[in-house]
């Protein structure tokens, strides 16, 4: 059978099915709970690290790496599973507005408003 820990219910979004179904089981001694979103987010992950807007995103062919190009003039490589930043690639003189992987995933290409295309080793981040 489904077991719901009443003290954990206050952390469920207000409009979630679990909260609506079991809200009457929240202990009365909990007068005020934390500020919680109304609904569960559909977002699987949020990758944060750029210092300005992100202009381009690409997945490696095997789906293991995400590359992002930003107005901050960098390309970041992320582990798609964990969301951890793997590398920051610096060298463009303008915002990075395009990123793509080679078919085998070993090279990342980035295009910038500085009128250059740079090729990077996707494994080493250099």
C-alpha cells in the first residue's frame, strides 16, 4: 500500500495530486509550511553557469553531453545525466550564437558574432 509521510506533504506543490489527495493528513501542529510551487515542474533539469543569455544548445550524438553557447562569449559542456558542468571553452571575441557536434561527437563547433568558427575537442574540453 502507498504510504504517505504526513510531515513531507507540506513540501508537495499545492496543486499536485498527492497534496490534494492527502492534504487532510497534514498535522494540525504545522501552522505554516514553506513557500511551495503550485504544480510539479515539467523541467527535468536546469543547467546554470553562464553569466549572460544562452544563444544556442546542442546534444552530442549519444546524448551524453550538452553544449551551450552564450552571450558571455563562452561555450559550456555539461554532463547530460548529472547536469554537472564539464568544461568552459573560452576564446571567442563575441557572443556564441551556434554550437554543433560532429557526427561522432568528438568535436564541438561554435560560431560567434566575432565572425569565427572554433573547433573544440569535446572529450578534453580544449
